[in-house]
C-alpha cells in the first residue's frame, strides 16, 4: 500500500480503552531498519514502533478488534485487519501469512501496487513529452491514463466485494472516482460498509450526491467583504451562469488554480458569466488580502468558520478547491471544474 490518502501523525498514540484485544505479529524486514511502524489507517495515527533486531521483529500488540492497520514504514505499509489471528509479515518479499482475510487483503494490495507502478511509469514518459513541448497530446494522454487507472483499480477490487477487503482500499480510490463509479460500492449490506475506515469515503460520496447535475442550488447566507449579509440567491437563478467557487487563502492548490479562474472570468464575464467565491477562511484579514492579491474581481462571501463553513454541509465540500457551475435556473450543470476542464465547459456554453 503505497498511495495512502491519510495523515500519519508521527506521535505514538495510546489506544486506551479501545485496545482491549491483542494480536501477535512477527516478520522480517530490511536489515537497515531499526523499527517498523504500525499505523491506524482509519485515523492516520502512528500507534506503535516495533523494535527490529537483525532484520526481524516479534511482538504482541494491543489492538482494537477488526480495526484496519498498516505495518511497515511511510514508503510502504502492509495493510491488515486486526482479526486476532497471528500474522507473519515479510516486508522484503511483500508477503503475509495469516488469516484468509489478511492474505486476501495482501493479494489485492499487490495487484493494485503493480498496476500503479505500470501507470506511474507511463506518466513519467508523458511528463517528458510535456516538457519537450508536445503539451496538448501529453496532457490528454495523461488525463486518459488517469481515467483508465481508476477503471482498472475498480476491476481489481470487484472480486473482493463480498468481503471486508474493500475497506482497506476504497477510501484511497474514491477521490478519483465519479459518482456513478462510487455508488455501486455503497450498498447497505456490504460487509465493509460500516467499517470505521469507510467513514470519510461515505462522507465524500454523500458530498458528490449533493453536487450532481440537475440539483437545485442550496442557498447560503454569509457576510460579504464589507460586512453585509448576502445570499447565493442574490446571484444564482437569475438567468445567467454562475460558478460558486469554494476556496481559502491558506489553501495552496486554491491559490495555484486561481489564475485559471481569473482568466476564464475575464474571458466570459462580459457574456454574463459570474463567479461567487465562498471562502473557508477564519482570518478576515488574510481572506481580504488574498482576494486582492489574486485579482479575484467577483463577489466574495464567508462565514469565517473554516471547515465548519455552512457550504461544507450544503455542498458536501470536504476538500478544496471545489466548485459547482449553475445554469440560469440555478441548477447544477457540472462540479469540480479545474484546470482546462473549466475553460472547456465554458466554451461549450458560450461558443468560443
């Protein structure tokens, strides 16, 4: 498991009352390691460092039964479920010996990693083409490759749909999946659906549902930069297209994306296109400074509550930058339009 969408907190965390069971872990690792990590994959905590002697480790670890952990180091973690059966882990050959569930989990992990290594190799070749000047071809090929990777990862996971295995991998895949790809995995009787590791994934899926094309916009009441109360309905549903743009001054990807948003605003504003910025800031001064410095010459509103922003629940925003494009009736046309996709969408609307 190499591509984890988690934050590993590099502090040992006691599981306290939750860790009422124990699991025996043994294994081998590269001789250069002095310890291996055990990470709680549902919460991103480094829960233990197991000492290594001459490339071997042996410990009995307090665990929360059926929780999902990873063992190894930051660059490679072997995922396993705490089903309390003894587990042997080979971090050199990338093998495990243990319960049927954990051996299945390892097989799935190896298949996904193998696919990613092939895809990443092709990506590097395409990046070289991009740098050599064949930008349009390279970027289209990279976009197609990303779509292909998601589809192939789903196919690898399908044989395990009747087990707990998807809980180990779906949360790392959902952010790249469309709503149509996500929905079949969220069935109420799926064995993995209520695993704690799935909580963020389910939240993300519910967010996608709130942004689906055809849905009427959800109104928001927030203060503008002058301190007055404004509503999204002041602009939305008035007969012209509106991009509701969720961002924050502290968000690096938002700032990186903003020149693209500005360029499209300048190009299409005279045709009736409008943008309303909804900031996830908490610091009013930083919010206002960023608006000025980034050249965001469109209406801005915020409740200055950070991730507690009302837009987070109303539009299912759990990551920024994000946006929804509304038609003249205030219905969602598209969402999360970034990079070239924003310009391409607006071109289909305005014809240039």
